[in-house]
C-alpha cells in the first residue's frame, strides 16, 4: 500500500518543482542594454567647429562684366569697409567683375573687391561721354563741308550761313567733326546763330 502511494507523491512533487521553476524564470527582469557614454578620448576626436568667418558669395552666378573705375579708389581683400587694402585703382581703369554685388562690393576676376560707388558699365560711360561731347553749333558764314579734316579734303557741299549742325569733337587739324562723319573748319562755327550773313570762306 505504501509503495502504491509513494509513486504518485514523487510525481506530484516533481511537477510542483517544475512549475515553480517556470514561474521564477518568468518573474526575472529582462536585461537592460547599457549605453556607452563618450569618454574624453572620443570627445577630443570629434571635429571642431570652424571659427573662420566665411566670405559671402555673390548672386548672379559667374556672369562677367567689364566696368570702369569712375574715381580713384581702393581694391580691398574682402567686401567690407575695413577689409585690407590691396592696391589703389586709378580713375579710368577697366576691371572685370563677377556676378552681382556683395555688401555693395563687386568681386574682381583679378582678386579683391571694389565698392559699387566707384564702378560703372562701359556702355554707361560711353553714352554719357557722347551726350556731353555732342553739341549744337551754327555756321557763321557760308562754308564748305568736307569729307576729311583738311583744306585738301573733298568738298561735299556748301553750307549756308546760319546752318545748324551737331558737332562731335574738335580734330587736331582745327576742324570740327560733325555727327554724320564730315568736317567743317572751326573758324566758321559758333554756339549761337550769326546776326547777319557773311562772305563765303
């Protein structure tokens, strides 16, 4: 009788122990992954932030333009009023600029920057010079309009006294060049019309 009771008891004890082990395993907390904190060596290996001030870039791409210095001015190393002066540029100096202005300074292809107040497009300069040099004058007597600025130049026509003409420049020979490319001697032209007709030249 005792032998019959002993076997089920042993089996029951084994079953209880197995269940207890399973419960114990389930109650154990999951392992928490540890985070590696940066050491002094890893911090020193990080790239340092640059402290150099970057020069702003110009808008307008790489478009090149030829401009003229309108007044003697400074070419600076950077586009700032306190930038190092590289050299002085004389009035009339032609320079090639890149793109649009940076802080009102033009970047030059030769290096350096010039303030926009001292630069102008060549076309603007040429137009201004043309308008200033051209002026209206009047023949003071009947005179010859010649093809060349010389007494031997071909006579194209006779101009009556009081004829209005547009002169471009005074040639070294003493003849005014007219807007149509012909010439009249300066002795026979004045800024105001004549009061009365005079003799032919």
